[in-house]
């Protein structure tokens, strides 16, 4: 079990002002890992199991005082301040995870990896399932180790691989409540307000990725590199969208739509010259990437107030075209 605690001590300034405050963060982690390895003939098998529990606690306190008779009092006797104000903030979240992974290889030629992971996060809404299950599959073919490649001395590495899998994102912030003084009938009363609006319907954001890659090496690996082609879809995006300000906050986190990502990456490294006194190497990288919004609310329409446009990438900037300025008295011709 690992515990991490961070604190920030009291602070004070001159000029009749004192501040006592600090942040405290505690993290408890318990991890249990089980491993099993077995080799028989040309077969190799290993299994890994994981159980993990994590708790996070955050506590923040702040106390301010102004109007001291002298600076020696300050935070040593903050109660002697003419005006005193303070605040506190606290939150707690937990994460529970289980994972199982199997690696299998035959004759160092055929490779298989199967993985399943299940995560539960306490910050998700009360109306939904706080757990998400994310499987993955990866296969590899080490072509260089095949019999028909034995005489290909110039080839040192040639591997084809394919993977399919899902990952989850739990990027959810806590909702906060605060207090404020308001006058009524000549008296100041304490009221509460929401500093952020929670959403009880949130679920895991899920990304499904397909990847095809080739690793190669030639001439004693003096030329080596990788080619990658990938395609991924992200569903139930956790996005912060704008809402009318009369709801006490102007935005809320919601599961919205689907985004598609696809691209190509190419890397090649060459050792041009290498001796005891001099080395010259070259590295070339090329990549292309495309991100686009496929859907938002199931109606095929863009969300103009939030600047999300179907067929365009997240973060794309669009605006109205200005065609001129109408002067007073000008006729529009309509």
C-alpha cells in the first residue's frame, strides 16, 4: 500500500494581512499482482492478473485576517484581526480495477496477447453503471524467423502485427458547492451556490482502436524502422458544453457523440557511418493525422454555440464572414 501526502504550510504577509491555509492530498493504493509462466516445447505462455484499489482524498482550508494592530499578531493570533474570513474544500474519489492478460508465443514466430480490464470510478453518476470493461487483442507474425527467410542474410528483422482494443477515459471533475453572504432586511444571511453542476448520467468515454504495423531491419539493422496505420473511434465523449447561465453555471460535462481518428506514421533510422572515432546516423519521421466529429446528438446536426461541427475536428474555429458595414441611411436593396 502506498500513501502520498502533500501539505502547504501557513503563509503571512505584512501590511495588516494574514493568511493561514494549506492543501492536503492523500492517496492510498493497494495492488495485488499474480504471474504465471510456463514453457513446453516450442510453446511459451505467461499469465498476469491484477487487482488494484485506489482512494484519493483532497482537503483545502483557508483563513484570512485583515486589520491587525501590528504585524506581530498576524497568524499567531488571527482572531485579533478586525475582519476574518475563511473557507474549506474537500473531495474523495475511489477507483477499483481488475485486469487479466495472457501472452502466448509459438517458436518465436507467432505471437498472441489477450487482455481484459475492468475499472470502476466513484465519480460517475448515480443513474449509470460506474464500471467499464475494456478488452484488447494483439497478434504478431515474426516473418524473419520463418524457414523461407533463412537465406535472406540482409534481413535482420521483419515483423507484422495487428491489434484491436478498447480503452476508457474517466476525465470527470467534481461538482462544488460554496457559500455567499447576501443582504435581506438589513441583515446579512449565508446562502449556498453551486460552483459547478454535476451530471448523474455520465459514463466512461470509450475509444476503440485498430492498428496495423510493420517493423523492419536490414543490413545488420543499419537500416531499421516502423510503419503504422491506425483507426480509432471514440464514443460517449466527455465534453464540457455550454448551457444557459440561469442554471447557476454556464457549462456542464456530458457524454456527447463520436469522434473518428485515423492516421499513418512512418519512421526510418539509418547508420550511415560508425567507427571508433566518428558516427553519423539519420532519423526520418513522417506522420499524417485526421480527426473529425462523426456525430453529436444523434441528429446529424452541428452544435454551433459550442463550436462543434460535424465532419470537422474538435477545436476547429469557424465564424461568420463579414461582407461589410451598413451605414446609417443606406438602402439594403430588399
